[in-house]
C-alpha cells in the first residue's frame, strides 16, 4: 500500500529534484522569509519515495508512468545547445528507478500518484501558475 504524506517544507529534509521544472512555491516561500505556507507531498510506493513541490510536478510524473512505452530519451545535442553530449545531461525522469516501470509495479505507482494529486490539490499554493511542459517532443507525445 502506498503512503501519501503532505507535510510542511523543511529545507534539509525535502530536496526538489524537479526544481528546473517548477520551483514557484519555494521561491514564494523564500521571498516571504518563511511566512508563506509551503507544503510538500511525499509518496512512498514500491520501496521508492517521490517528493513533489507542486501539483504540476506530480502530474508530470503521472504522465510519465501512465505511458507504457516511452520514446527514446536521447537528447538532440548536435542540433541544440544543451550543455554537453547526450550522456552528460539527464532530465528528471531519466533519474527515476527503472524497476518502477515493470508491469507489476507501474499500476501501483499510477494509483499512488493519482491519489497524491487529489489530496495535494486541496492545499493552497500547491497548484502553481507555471505552464506544464511536455516530457518528450511534440512528435513523441
């Protein structure tokens, strides 16, 4: 059974591995000197703990696990300036454990993320105003 926890943000305890995707809530918290409410959502499922700092981060993760077959994750480094060769750069979803994509675990992850999104939406500030980016290119989506 998955465990969904929504707790107050603590700097050393809740890293933001998807900060390049959405960091709006943490920026608001820092601007207010710690006075703005800041909740993070942790989801423990199949021996792995996800940490989300916004609903959009959780939705992106759900989009990733909802897709059974993924296109190539190789970056087009020869046509775009991405800061190195394809093996030198990793996106957030390439750092997730591959065992969660197994047929026996993926439905559990999807169910846990769906429940977490529903619970996390109830908290003010959890839904940010950033546009949700595409995980893959438009031709692969």
